[in-house]
């Protein structure tokens, strides 16, 4: 844990004994402020060493580890007398919370649960041992299809399914992804469950942290700017080129920022990099590979273009450079295979950078094509393609690059249209408050 970000860390509950596997595990509960928010931290004193692994995920016993964490959190609420009106849990790691709450902790049955799913690909699948460990027991009940039985494996339980079945409301992170999860293979086997519980399922778009991502106050960029002073963006473009040793010529600069994973459309990113240069554009890629094979692949790409003054590949996490890229690039390229929400396109628009994206998930809810959208021209803010192939990428990049060169006024309008959209937490925050009020009154 990074203690530097915690203020006032102190033990608030010395002896929390959490029932586990027929016995109890001794825990301490700490309290501190993180970015002004009140936070509790559970420290188990156990030979299982649940949390001190130097990694959040990737252990063979991940599902059991998070089952213990959730059980400990419920036990802390019970023993400390804390009774929030709403518990908001996220992803499979905490999907057991509403199950425990309504099947074991009846003393707290007035609490209501909102369950948010960010990624349907990881669901927390485990055998019946978890029932014995948590004290839920009753395998004949929980292995029913209507309860927690995994939809694809009758011999397994599914934490995500438990969260959907038992929560008072389930959300995912964009309205379009909610439709995808319910009606396409993006639901990763959860489609039938989501349809059964569709009256308590919806999509709420994530928001951007405007204290962190704001060209008017961003401490990572050399020149601040806004929609009414957009010329400052081009000074950031000059600074970006100088930093990355790119040539200063009249040509558009395309950025691609984010984790390098198969979800992100890696083959399309590679093709776009070389195609953009052939079309007289510059291309900068900033990202961390999710595995060694991807790192080696893009390492080869980096070596190929190493001396090209129109391209740069940075295989690292670099927050300072990410801010400068958003501020200095003309376009952001996001060709994801799936993208539940996506924040990069929303951040880009705040900085006057025009998104070129594949129309999946949250991209559909945030990016509206300049030439093909049904919205009014003053609401169009980018370029969208649907097919996950090279032809679609080339066609869309052609449209964007041609507009940049031939129709600068139209391009300026696209930039300003994007900057005037409010993709902060203002609207999504109100949506969640509405959901809380809805389930609180049930």
C-alpha cells in the first residue's frame, strides 16, 4: 500500500474476528483520509497472507482472497454498527457482498446494494469450497441456476452472477455497453442472467476527473488553453515535437495512448502507425504491454521506426507525457475490439484532440461522426468506424487527415464541439444518486 497518499492513518477497530472455514481470522481495521475521502483498510493477521502479495490480481487463489475481503467488510459493518443506506460494489471481486448481506447478515437487511460491472470478461468462477469458507454453506441452494451457478459450468459458482442476482440494481459503465452485454457476446455468458434481471440493469457512463484532466489548469503541460483560447494548443504541439525529436512540419499528429492489450485492437494500431506516416501524418504511441509477447512485438515496431522523424513509440507508463500528448496531438486513435466505457476519447476532447474510434461500448455514447452522425453538425465531434479491419481504419483515417489538410475551419469546429461536451462526473453522478434514491425507497 502506498502510505504516502493516506493522511491520519490509525487503527479504528483493533480486534475484528472474521468467521472463516469454521474458525475465525483476526483482523485489524485502519482508518485514514485518501484525497479527502474517509477510507477503511482491513489488515488480516493470517498465515494465508491474503493481501501482502505485491500484486492485486494474478494469484491462483484470487477468488478466495476476495471472498475473504468481502466477508471481512460485511463483518466490520456488523460489528462496528455502521449502517450506510447504500453499498456500492464493483466487479466480481465484491460480487459476493449482496449475497452475504441478504443470506447471512439479516440484521443489516435494510442496506441496499448497487453493483457496477466494468469488465464482463472476468467473473470470479470458483468451486463449492467458498461456501464452506464463508459459512454460506447450502450448496444445494447456491448451485441452483437461479442463484449463483455459473451459466457455462454446472459445477462452479460465479461471483459476478451472484452480484447481479442479489443486488438491488446493476450497472455497467456506458449505456451502449449495457445493450452489448445483454444482447451480444460482450456479455461473456451473462446475457441470459442480465435479461432475467433487466428491470434492474442499466448503463451509466463513467466521468472524467476534471481536476486531473483540464487544459486550463494542467500542471503537466507548458501552455494552458481553453475553447476560447485554443491557439495555445499548438504551442503544446511544438513542445511535444521538441520533446520527442519529431520534425516540425505542417502535418497532423495522431496519438494512441493506453494499455497495450488484445482488447485494444493491436493489429489495427500497428497498421495505423505505418499508414498514417504514408499519408503524411505523424504518429505517437504511448502504452505499457500487458504481457511479454506484446512487449516484444511492439519492441520490434519501435526499432523499425526509431530513426523516423514522424513517429515515436514509448513502451512505458509516463503520466507527464500522456498529458502532453492529449494537449499537443491533433487526433487520438482508439480502435478497440471492445471498450465498456473508455476515458481516453473523453479526455482527448477536453484538450481539443479529435477522436478517431471504433464504434463499440462507450465510444458510441461519446463520439459522433463528422460525416455520418444523425446529430446536428454542431454536436459532431470525431470520426467513427465499425468494422475491425484494415480497410475501415484506412478509410476513416483518410477522412480525418483530408479534413485536417483541406478544411481547417471544419476541423476547428470539430475541436470546439468536442471541448464543449461535459464528460465530467456531473451528469453520471446525478444518475447514480437517482439510482441510490430508487433502491433506497424499495
